[in-house]
C-alpha cells in the first residue's frame, strides 16, 4: 500500500478499511464489486473491444494491486467464457472480443468485475465497475462507457432514449435481461417480454411487443425491419424511444451503422424502475 495518505483521493480514503487478516480481506474484496456490463457485437461490419482501467491506483495516488475478471455470455445467456488478469499501476489494458465471439457467436453480453487485491485492505461499500467499450468498423470507431450492471432483484424498467434516426443508416437496438441469480429465477421473466415504443415530434406513437428475453440473454432489434416506413414516421427529426419491461438492463443501446462504415451510438437519457408489480402494464 501507498503510505502517503495525503495523496489518496478523499472519496477513496473514506471507503478504505484495514482488515488485519489477509484471507478475510481477499474474501471481502470479491463480494464488494457489483460489476459492470455491456453488449458486444462481432460481425462483418462491426466489432468490439474493451478498455479496462485500474482506477484504484488512480484514487490511491500510487500503486494498488487489482484483479479484473471478464465473463462473456452468448446471445441466449446460456454459454460463457472467462478471462482474468491483474495490474498494480494506473494503467489501461485492451481486450478484443473477437476471440470470444468465435466460440460464443456474433452477439452477447459482457460482465466485468474489478476487485481490489491488496491483501490487508478492503473497500467499505459495494461499487460498480466502470470500463469503456469501443465499437469499430474498418473505417470508423465509437467509444461508450459501460452500461450498468446485473441485479438479482426482480424489477420493472422504463428506459427512454432520444435519438435522431439517420435516413440511410442501419438502426439497431440492443436490449438485455439483467436478472442474474444462482437459482430460482422468477417465473414471470419467462412469461413477459419487452415493449418498444416510438414517439415522434407530432406526438404519434407506435409500439411492438417482443417475446420474453431470458436472463443474461441479448436481443438485437432492427428498427427498420419492424417499421419499414421509419423515415416517414420520424420526419427527419429526433424521436423518443421507450423500452419497457421486466429486468431490462440499463441501458439499451441504439447503434446506427452507415454504408460508409460510420457509427453513431445513443443510450438512455431517462430511466425509472422499481420492484415488479404483477399488474404492471407497459
């Protein structure tokens, strides 16, 4: 550990706790991270890489040993691959998703946990793991931060995305089920799906109801295939897109890919969710 306490970030210092028994500290550290998540795509037109940063060392103002643990899930959420690593300095590592996708398929969910690994210290509270995701084509790239984390609680969610749909670009929406438990998933997760609703500047709305999305599974929705007249509906102006349903991972992600390889990303600008009510109607 760095003994120069005055160098540590104040928020980091207040959460740092000395545990005299190294084994207990290691066990505690592994249960304090709620992790972070993102979608991955690995197709002919677009691929994904992750950037993992040791922000513990940044907040500590000096070296701080950290373990990162990446789990990549297939589109149905039933298969996974894992990779681990560690670093001590304030540094960033890059992880290409393509090797995982060769086994798991072209679409899926990534879950990343970053654990403090100093054997005699722990963090008082749980925390989310932040990292960055790059979606890239041969001609362009776009970077976005991680998009929330999975939760064991059963909840209802309303995500709102304001976006401008470009006339000549592919418009994709990525959605995932964020419920993660070791056993006994709620029955309604397998009975109720997600509703996608669009609202244009004239106040007109349209929606589509999807089949249930299984825990940790992903769905890629091509908005133009659902609504072939999308351009005339949006009229060249921004729209509000709402994703509503049980255990939607915040945040759903809109990806637009142009014929020239350009990429545009949008995620939620508004969210409300609470415990699930069986009478809930989207």
